[in-house]
């Protein structure tokens, strides 16, 4: 390439660059608009409204039956009949077992014979007293002999009372050969079978019947929490909600039944019992559950999602607030308690202000930026958590 051609090419390139710069320089408004678009942050916001919030604390507990009865024999013998199966429901008074009554019937017959013998001896002693009294009136018998006759009558009457009591005892034993359920409930596994020999005072119960229509939830609370929980119950702030430990069933509703008056000195915890209806036997004895107990109320709480909170280098909390003019800026706030996936703002915000719940990281700290706002999905106001 000759020197002349090279110079021509350089000149054409320089003219093209100059023309391009001239065209962009003649459009200052376009550049300004592009800068404005880049600095206007798209934010999702929510208008803060006061809400009534019931504060709750969650504790772990264990389920126990409202009533649990162990069926134990009061007389010994072989089990002749079993009228229940494991897991079945029985009503109060239903027959569960029958023990062989043969030996008990024989003992009852012996006791009845002894009663007749004692009654006969009493009749004889009574006639002897009548004769002695008649002879004493004629001075035909000594006073000592008359006293002896009266004493024999009293002894015979005591023998009748003793024999009659023994008969009643044997009749009770015969009744005890039929074992009935004292309560309505469900029969637990491990019941005795026909042919087993049972004895009074045996280690194993013949059956266990549990009333599961209503159950207890036994909790252990720090003693510092007890007063607030009891006060919330007295004020009727709300029911206790109960969930199984896996969270697979719908929560049940319960109420505070009682609290212990003794604090465990080793742990500083106190026992509390919750009573709850148990439809469809959703809760079974021995299960671990989580119970949420109301412990206070905030009448006019301002809540924001936890995700909306920004953390500063020193551990403080900030929220991005949008002014009525559309300017977004960070603001230091003080946070209170967590309620579900939201948190109470105790200071730094006022009702009616607009807080950013998404996109707040686009607002630099210490800088006010223009914002394009869109409302978030409305959260229900005046709700309890």
C-alpha cells in the first residue's frame, strides 16, 4: 500500500468517528432518560396497618389419656371367657372377662351353711335366756347363771353377724369373677387370653382401658413463662393449638387445665397440663406434640416480612421506606418478636408508611433513590397470629 492510500484511509476513519460522536452529542435527552431508567429501582411494597397480634410460645409435650384404668383381678382362678379384643371400644359396665366361679360358689355355700348354724345357735341361746329370766324371778337360779345365759346370747348374736359378713364377702368374690370396665374407652394391646391363671396382686394387668376421646398434653415450662401464660388464659386471649411433632395432621384446639405448684429445683421448670378433644384419635398416649400457648397481646402491631429486614454491619436492622413522592431510602428500626414469618417493628415506623418487602437490596445505604413501586400480595389485616 502506498503512503497516499494509507493517508486516505486514516482520514476516512477519523471522519466516521467524528460523525458518530456528533450524533450522540446532539441527543442529551436520550442519555438522561437512559440514566433515569437505570437509577429507578423496581420495588414491591406494602402499606403498614396496625394489627392485633396474640403472642404465643411453643413448647414440646407428651400425650396422656384423660383416664386410664388397669383391669386387675380381685379373685384368683382360670379365665373362662374373654369378651373384648385389642383396640376395640367398650362402654362403662361392659363385661371384659369371666373367671371360673366353681371354687367361689363352693366357698359361698360353706359361708351360708355357717350362717345358718350361727342363727340356730342364737335361737337356742335366746330361749335359754328366757328360761333363765323366768327362773330368776322365782329365785330358782343364781344371778351368775342368769348372766352366763345372757352372755351366751350375745356371743351367739355376734357369731351370726360374723357369719353374715362372711356370706356377703363370698358373694362379692363371686361377683368379682366377672370383670367389667369401669369407664368407657379403648382396650390397649396385650390383654390376657382364655385359659390363663390369674392371681390377686399379679404384676401384669389383664387389660388396660383408656379414655381417648379427650387427652392431656403434659408440658414443662420455664417458671418465668408461667405467669404470662396463666394471665393470658384468664384474659381469654385464645385457645392452645396442638400439632403432632411431624406436623402431618391438622392442629387441634385445647385449653389450659392445670399447672403444678412445685418448681423443679434442678431445672427451674414447672409442669402444665392441657386438655384437648381428640376427634378421630389423632393424638395417642405417648406421642410427642408441639403446643402453642398464648402469653400476651399487642393491640396495634406493625408487622413486616422477615425477608424485608436488612442487617447492618453492626448487627442493627433497617427497612427501606418509600416516601409519597416515590423516593426510597433506608431507615433504622427496632424489631420485636417474631410472629410466624413476620416480625413486629417496635420503633422506626408509623402506621400508613410504605415499606419495601422485595427489591430492598437495590437501595444503597445512605442514598435516596427514585423508586417504581408495585403493591405486594395483601396480607390480611386485623388478624391474630
